[in-house]
C-alpha cells in the first residue's frame, strides 16, 4: 500500500519520502523537514503511536519540528485507537480502507490549518485570549474555561466572522470523523456561551439557523446549526 500511495501522491504533485521503519521515519523528519507526516499505527520496529508521541515531545540532540502535522493512517479503527492517536498528538486519524480523494482532502485541510499564523493573543471585541497562558478575559475580567472550552473558543476566534458547521468543529477540536449522535459540541458551546455572555448580551458563540448565507453581525463567534440541534441556544426572534 505504501508504494501505491506514494505514487498516487507524487502524481498529484506532492514530494514524497517513504520509509517503513520508525527509526528511519524519525531520521527523515529531522533531515528532510517535511510539511506533513503520514504515519501508520503499526510499524515493524515500533508503534506509530509511540513515534507520534516522540515527535511531539522531542528528544535531546534531535532537531526535528515538533509541530509538524501528523495524520495517522491505520487499519485500527476502534474509537479507543483514534483517541489514543489524538492523545499522542496526531492532527487527524484516517482508517483503512479509505477513499484516496478523502485522504488528500484531509491532508490539504491539515496543511491549511498548519499554515495559519498563530498569534500569541486573539481579540474579538472586548474578548481577549492569551494563547500561551490560556487565559481568557471579557472586558478585562478573567473567565475560567475547561481545556476543551478553551480549544473550542480558539477555533472560533481565529476566524470570528466565519460561520462554522457543527461537523467542522467536531473534526477540528475533537477529532471526530462523523457527526453521529454526540452532543459534546452542544454542551460545550452552551457552557461557553453562558460564561462569555454574563452581561446578558448574546455577543459570543452565536448560533445561525438554516440559511448560512444570512451571516450574523460581524466580529462574532458563530456556529451554524439545524433547528433540532443546540437545544439550549437562543431562538430566532
């Protein structure tokens, strides 16, 4: 599969470096400085999960980019395996067999996210986010957020005028492959909305119902939703 995939990616314009052992992969990442790593969960000499963790942690005397985007590609598709991959620092997890076009789309999406400039601080109206210290303030007052609430807020604040679809946030913040029946985003968005809008004004984490072409007022953090979702959200006037 590796050789076939390498040929397909090369035909699509990617410069491909392929190895089949963990020790070679770590050396390649250090010497070639790739923009993206596709990593199998099972390698002859190590676990792909272990390799991903080593890439993220770094090692004395090694000079690879610890932030290089990593997509794990594996036949191991149990939810526990996917969560293990994300816990080790993977940016995405693709289960074999896969549709080649979907893999390329995921690669391009990860590369786009990696190319975005990361500012030490984000600001939307009177909301300020310090990315280094993970401190959030609204009108100067600190707001206590859980880890995932903070991650969700950053994802929205990086492009505050964009209306995000629910499946986009589940994929980018939680790493979910499909929408399913989870209400994880619903509950996190509801709590985040309450914490940020304590003055009663619906200024942040706004739901946009139905036609997403009808955009909300500028400089808000917006999530597109269907009528059956976000049951705790504000109703239309």
